[in-house]
C-alpha cells in the first residue's frame, strides 16, 4: 500500500486515450465541498467505471461512476448513469491544494487537476433537479428542487397519452442523499395518485412534468390491477401456487387510493360476510348524551332481537350510572353472552356486529373485540380512522376504540361491580386484575361504526377521571396532564416510582464527532447519582480519551471495523446497571427531562424497550418507531411530518406501541438485553439489529413503546451504515415472516408503502381478527435466506 501511494504520488500519470473512442470525462468543482463529474466509455456505454480521487497526491476516495448525471446524458452515448461525486472534508479543505481524478487501480489521469487553493468559479452540477419512482399500483412519489420563488410549491403533473391525469404540489419535506458518503439534504417531495381507470392490467407510459417541463427521468411504465393480482390469478389459476405468487406481488407493489376516496373503496371492499346473529345472545347498552335512538336503529334488527337500553350521561359525555347498567344486565340481559357498548350517536354498520361476535366466539381467551371507525364531520363527510392492534399505552392516553366495542357479559358485570362508570375505563377494565396481557383484546379490521367527531375539550375531564381511576385500581402512581386538543381527546401519563441505575452509552461510530459536547448535552439534569455515562467508540485520540475521563465519562473502546451491533453488545456487557440506554452521539435532547420520560415508561414491568421521537434540528420528524415492510425492510414511521403535526389518527399525540425501533436511541433493561442475546451481530450487524431486538422482546411478552414526550434532535447528518441492507432484509423476512406480512401495529386497511397512512390499500390486507402479540422467531439456518 505504501509503495502504491508513493508511485501514484511521484510518477507522472498516463493519460486517457484520445480520438473518437476516448473516454468522455467531466471533472468539476460544483460546490465548495463537492467534486463531481462523469466518465463514459463510448465503445461500451453499459460499462460503469470505477474512479479514484487523489488529494495532493494521496488517494482519498473511491467511487463507481453509476449515478445519474444530466451532463452525462447530454454527452452520450448511454443512459446518463455514469456520474460520480466526492465530498471534501470541511476541516481539511484549508490545507488542500490539488484534486486529481484517475481510473481506480490504474495510473491513468482522466482530467486536468482542480486547484483547490485558489478562488476558482464553480461549475453547474449534473445532479438532477428531481426524481420520480413508481411505488406500486397507481402510486408515484418523488422529489424536486425547490423553486426560485420562496414559499411557492412547484406543480407536478402526470401525463398519459398526451393528457394530464394527476396533479400535486411538491410541498412535502423529505431528505435525499446524492452519492455514496454524501450528507443528506432536504428537498421538496410529492406524491401522485393515478386515477383508477388506469388499473386495467395494461402497461401504461406515464410522463411527469414539473411546472410544465419534463422531469429528468420522469418517464415511467406502470401496470396496475383492478382488484390486485392475487384476485386476478385466483380466478384464473390452475393451482393455488399461482394465487400465492399474486398475493406476494400485491404485498411488494402495493396499490392504494386516497383516504378521501373511501366511498368507492367501501363499495368495492365491503365488510366480509359473517354468520347470522342468534337472537338473545347480545345485549346493547347506549351510553351518554346524543342520539341514542339512532344508535339503536342502526342495528337493523327487529324489536326484541337484542335486549337494549339507553343510559343517560351522568357527569360527562361518556359516563353512566353503573348500578343501572348492572341491573339491566342481571335482569333483561341475563341470558346474553356479550354486551355491545355504544356511545350515543354512534351508528353500527351492517355485518359489523356479527363479525365482532364471531371474533369473540373464535377466541375464548379474549375479553372484548373492537373494529375501526368512520368519523363523520358536520357536513356529512366520512374520515376513516383505522386502528392498530391493541396497544395499552395508546389506549390509556387516547380515546377512540371505546366508542363502540363488544365485551363479554360476565366481565362487564365484574367491572360494573367495581364502580366503573366511564366507557374509556370500561375498555381498560379487563387489565385491572393484574398485568395487562395484550391477548385479551381483539382488533377486527374493518370500519364497524360511524361516529360523530368528538369534542376533545369537553371530554378532557372525563378522560382524566377514567385514567386516574384505572391506574389507582392497578396501584400505579402517575401524574396526568391534558394534551393539546386535536381530533381525539388525549392525556399525558407520567408514572412515578423508584429510579433504577442506568448506564447511558453514547454510540460514536465516527471518532471525529464532538464527543465531549455530546456527553455534556446528554448528561441527565436529575438523578445524576444513578446514571453512569459511557462512550462506545473505535480508537480515539489519547488527548480526547483523557479529557472524557476528566469529564467523568468512561470509555468502552472497541477495535476499528466492528459492527454497530457487536460494539454495543460489548458495551452493554461491560457496564453494571439495571438499565442501558444506547444513544447516537449525534443526538441532542429537545427537552431536559427526556431521560426521565423514558424511564417512566419503562416503569411498567411488561415494557421491554422505550424510544423517543427522533427529529431534525428544525423539528421535522425523522422517525417515531418503525414498521416491518413485506420485503423485510425496517421503515421509519411518520418521517417528514412538520413540527406539531398530530399525524394520522392523532398518533403523534400519545405514546404507542410499535413493532420496531431504530438504532438512534433505545432504553431497555440490561438483564433482558443479555438474556435475549442483545443485538444479533451475525444476521443484523449494521441495519436492522435494533428492530430484530424489539421483535424478540415482544415475542417474549414485552411491549415496545415510542413516546412523543421525549424528542431527540439530530445535531449532524447520520452516517451511511456499511454492510448489505438487502441481505439483512432477507434475514428479517426469514425470521419474522408473520410480522412482515401483517405488522400488528399497522392496519391492513391502510396502504402498505411509505408514508403508510396516506391512503386505503387496494385491495385491503387480511381482515381476520388479530391480537397485538408477536409469534416467536423462526429458527432459520445461516445461509438459508
């Protein structure tokens, strides 16, 4: 290596050939810290050459010239994917004098060197001003550079056969990375939903324009099926395997329609059929202020088919007299098996009640079943509110499923005997006898009821009284505080209890990070005696190590080249504390009590891991939990939401359970971390080890929670993880196939591609009743994925 560097520095380089078949090269400085260009071999345009950057004669970077470059497309021949980009180090730039470009592993100079020391003008960039991709079905997504007019969103249109068919504004924030090793930067994102008339199983050529001009690379061919390929093949297939291939295709290339197209979606995919209801099996209790008679009329049953009563509101919209309810169940409904609890004004939809009863009949261990809601505004418009499988944290802090649910009669009587007088607490009542086992709740996907839009301010006091009574029944001390009103009433719960000892482990994959500043910023403001601060990093400068030691930070040093999973496993094994909290050294807390919030969530004995919400420096969401896609890829939830956006269904206004977490920040108990083998450094060394660990916890019976009340902001762009993400995704799919097919914390009625909550899946996923439990991991031999 030394000899090679000396030869490249000292020997005069050869020059690329000349003539018509010489390599076509562009090598320019397009920004202060950016060198870019292209290399094309006219004799073989499909060939992608590897280039090497030399700074002052020393090799400094290696890249494959395969990125799209607008100048490469114009220079031709080829498809324009011959570009490369190198980013300079800002700290080293003042000492640099010259940049050279050579063919990798060959002593052939490709272009004249660039003087880095002078005041040279910058050349225009060949990076395209936008990009669009087909995300499956009738969905297109992409990005464009912001326009020249501040505050004006650019207009994006899709054209088919010379006519515009879809239009959107590029008003969505997203991050893009241009080239290997380059930092991410914000761009203006957009989504286009093509009309359903194009879903005819025929290839369609789509051209995308921005402000009337073609988008580079904006010509696409899409193919969509009217009912999903699985349904088409099932009707024509000669074997079941053909239909299974179609179902897999639908999962990989999902189709969807906007939420506003609910009525057409509902006509095409009505609630599935269920067995006819037997008279006398279900009692109906309508609670609170509102049109109770309309709620009863929505059942569509003849008089006397269901024993029914209307309980007027006592001290709030969803409160009732428990003695009156108990008397009704003991006398008029003595022979019933289950009780349908409805908030007054909520109308049940056809087939919904039969599906809820069938779900309870099919699962003897479940206490109650609930479906999804349609919220109806004053103008009559319907807004789909699709829930995840039951999560205790969100159900505790936010109203929603308590508007309509079917509960076993004996459990209803037991709760009423304890003076439960609020529908929200009645929903939580099965958990008051012990640990909250999530299997006691069945979510039945399907829009089962139509409910008027709630009034969050009017219901705040009743919700607080419900949660206070529930926690008191469980012996849990907590502080309660109402959350800012959105669509659903919500409450913040902060549990009180003894503080465990904690090891705060700063993950520093880059020794150049300002570790002393990170340690100072992340050091907790309270409970300092119970928190120890550690830094897990490769080899550090001796002076920095000594400075960290003087700051009270212990260094857990790992050799260079170790994966993130192996490095953090070694750190957790070395510390001695009740809990460990892994934190990326790039993060900075947005509030002083971030660690207290995480510890308060972990106070519940069945919570296995807690994570904060990750945001950019200006507050836009980077991730708030993760979802496992049908391809086995761990995807961030709610990425791109602006600060203060409550998210779909007010999901960002309450803590909630998720199937997975990212690497950025994660709090867990050390004993459980070690017992489960920590992060799997063999299968998931770089990308999805934290999501795999979260799933192992849930298969073990623990809950994984993400909270909006602890926000961590990225102080610097995240690094690009090494390793093969596609290989790790295949391993995730092999180990957790059930979660990949149907993540319990994602509703199968919603789209199965990012951003997940912007549309209704066409066709919807499996609508069978489901619990929020994760099955054990599959044992897959190494190499079999």
